[in-house]
C-alpha cells in the first residue's frame, strides 16, 4: 500500500474530468493535479513543444513524490506517453488506449467517430490505437479546437457553447457511426450538447471514465492502493490565473475540499532528439 498521491497533468482544466472519475472510483486516494493553463491549448502546438511542456509537468509532479502519473490529456498522451514512461520509474497511464478499447467493445457497426484537438487528429494516434483493437474498424476524426477554448473560459454551459457544438458537428455523423470517442478531456464538459447534436443512438465514450478503471487496476497490480484510514488530500496547481480555474474546479468536482495555487514550471532545455 502507498499513501503517496496520484499525479495528473493536463494542458488546462480538461483533465479535471479524469480527476473526477478517478476520485469517485478511488475515494481513499490523494491527488496532485497540474493544469498548464498559461500555455493552453496544446492542440495547435508543435510536437516538440507538447513533449517539452509535458515533461516539465512530469518533472513538477515527480518532485511532489507521486506514486503514479496520469497524462489526462489526449494530445500529450499521443505525443509524449512513451517518452515519459522511459524517464520515470513509476507507472504512467495515458487516456487514449482506455478510450479506444472501450469504443471497440461498444461499437456494433465498426464505425467510430473521434472528436479531438488538431494535434491529436494529425497524429493519427487514435486511428492506430483503434485498428490495433480491430482492423475492420472505420474511423472518422474531427478536430474541434473551439471546444477547448470555450471550456477554458468557463462558458461550457452557455448558449454560445450549445450553438458552437451544433454548428461544428452538423455534418459529422455518418449513417453507420454508432460510437464517438470524446478524444480530448475538455470535451466531456460539453457532453449534453454533443449528445443532443449527434442523437441518443450514438454512444459517447468518455476517456476519463474508462481511464479510472485502468488506474484502479494498476494500483492493485502494483500494490500501491491507498490506506482507507489515510487522510486524503486534493492539491490543484495551475500555471495561469487561479480565479477561473477555481470556479471550474468547484463546479466540476462538486467540492471545495481542495487546495489551489498558481505555480511556475521549471523550464527544460530543448527536448528534440533527446528523448
């Protein structure tokens, strides 16, 4: 057993959807969450920038003595997961594979949609991951960077958000498509509007929810689960302003039992070709 915290990282507030899912499944665990809101969104960044930013957050979390790292960002998972795994000696989990596995098990038509950032779509990481599950699967991807922007400014419940989703997804659904992966951890905050636009016959896969199952399995396998008698804590860190971040955390996690602080990440040198 280990009472060390689980570390989670994301480009901004989106990874809170993963934190919520893991916290609900594992209420005895403590958490340290870092959201890089100062440099968000990652979806339009270069691969080298994404890798460096991710490694800077990993470095930060390692100094917090975490027992596991969850890359709660699809873009960072797509570009940096294997690099991070080679650099640390604790379990590292991404959000792409759990979502792909869940979608491949759920689809009956083998036609799956993926909504993600530009960088995640361009990486084709979801396509590759899904085809590893079943080579007959057909994938249609759509980059939705606007979804990240509206969530980050805490307007995901607004009329503007509803109209944005409806317009963006108007021509996305195909006749045979029955399953859609929310391939960015910001997107579950728009679930109601996405479901309304695509229709109730479409199954939405929330990568955060299925990732929580993987976290639990790895903790049990490595004998790292927290003690039930331990006083658990939630520490939220952001590289940007605290105010908006705090509002979203309180609303989404439905609790005020957390500490939140603004931090500055230690810069790493150019990571290109040095992974």
